[in-house]
C-alpha cells in the first residue's frame, strides 16, 4: 500500500524527469529545422506522458492526505508546491512549443524566399525564359489597359445618363410651372389653403393651452 512518503517520492522523481525532458526539448527551438525530427516528436510525446503521470500521482497524493487523520499542514503545503511545479512545467512546455513553431515558420519562409529567388535566376538564365517573362508582363499591362478603358466607358455612360435625367427633371419642372401659370386663380387657391392650415393650427394650439390651464386650475 502506498504511503504519503512513497507517493511524494514518486512525484519528485517525475518532476526531475520532466525538468530534464523540457531542457532537452528546448534545444529544438534553435535548430532552424523546417520539419520536426524524430527526436523532437519523441521527446514531446514523452513530456506529455510524464505530465499526465505527474498529475495522476498528485491526485493519489491528495487522496492519501484526505484519508490520513494525522496529516500535517506541512504535507498539505508540499502537495500545493508540487501542484505549482506541475503548472510551471506545463506553462514552460507551451512556451517551448510556441518558440519552436515560430522558428519553424521563419525557416519555412526563408526557404520559400530562397526557392523563389533561385527559380527566378534559373528562369532568367535562358533567352526563352526572358522572352516568356516579357510576354507575361506585356499581358499584364494589356489587361490593366483594358480594365481602365472599361472603367472609363462606364464612367462616361453614367455621366450621360445623369445629364439626361437632369434634362428630364428640368423639363418636368418647366411644364409644372407653365401649367400652374395657365390655370386662373390656382396660386390664390394654394395661398388660401395654406392660410386655412395656419389658422387651424393656431386654433388647435389655443384649445390645448386652455385645456392645460384648466387642468392646472382644478389641481
């Protein structure tokens, strides 16, 4: 049957093993490798297994403390420190993984740039490749010119349409003015309608004011 002492000894052994693995794993962050090596994959897998074993051992350690009537505060404090150590190791593992990924992305980017430069040099080494490059650039220029011509044609068409609409609106406005001028007394009728609206609004305002004053007086 496991005891508190043996359980803690196992936890400390796993902590030491995990620290060594993390130290070895951190070297891959500066390897400049484009792909993960077999050693990197193996050590990463070992780290994850040891982390899981340590977590299980801490749970067993905690159960032993809970089932021991005379467990001391020192033993409880030791359990807490082991938990903090495991949390630090997990955080360190995540940081190392992030550093490896960042370095690998940078190495892949540099490799891609070098490949593009080398490919361009190889293509430029022959007259045929240079001719193909010039034809490609000429095609790009022609496409740009065609797109510009299309945009200009659309702009001119829109301008003509706006001018046509403006002329139509001016014609409608002129017809309305002529119609209003040709009907006798229409301006007088419109003026009377506006005057009646103003009068009705004034009467309504007076009624509302009197109603408010009446309510205030009753209160």
